[in-house]
C-alpha cells in the first residue's frame, strides 16, 4: 500500500484545494471525468491537464502542468504507469505539495523520487472513493 490513511487524509483535507487532474478531458466515458466531478462536489478546484487543453467542468484546461499559471496543491494522475513517473517529476518541478496516482497506476521508483523531494504521495487509490469516507 502506497499511502497510509494519515497521508490520504492529509492530501484530501489539509494540503489545499487546487487539484491538477492529468488526463482529464471532456470525454465522459473516462474515469477522470467522474472523479473530477466528485472532487468538485467536495470543494476542490479541478484543473484539467490534457494535450487538448479543453475546458472541463467549467475550468480552463492546460496542455501541461508547466502551463498552469498558478500554484497547484495536488497533482492527480490518470495516465498509464509508463507515463506516470514523468508526471510525478513535473509535479515536483511545479512545486505541488502532493501527487496522487489513480487505481492501477503504480511506479515505485517515481514514488521514491517524489517522497524524497518532500511531497506526500498516494498510489493505486482513488480520491473519489476515499474522500466520502472522511465525512
């Protein structure tokens, strides 16, 4: 398990409310679309990060984390495991406080690098499943 309950709680409630969701597009069939809706319901600002830079759920999208012109608290990663490590490195460079790899997204070396850089991190879990449990 990558991310104990205290870390999950800290990321969901204590690090800030601006979440960059990497892989979020206007495709309603993708998991990122529904998870972003849940995060918004729980008061999070969801910033779409996708090559198409689409506006999703009323929020302007950006092609990359580096393109976002404001601070991001959490980077939520909906890309496959081969690409996720690079996104984690971009999150560190962006100055994010935490990285969250979604269900089935696992990269142990990225986890170690990200934690070594001082960020909190959770892997292979879904915030849309975890956040209602905190109430």
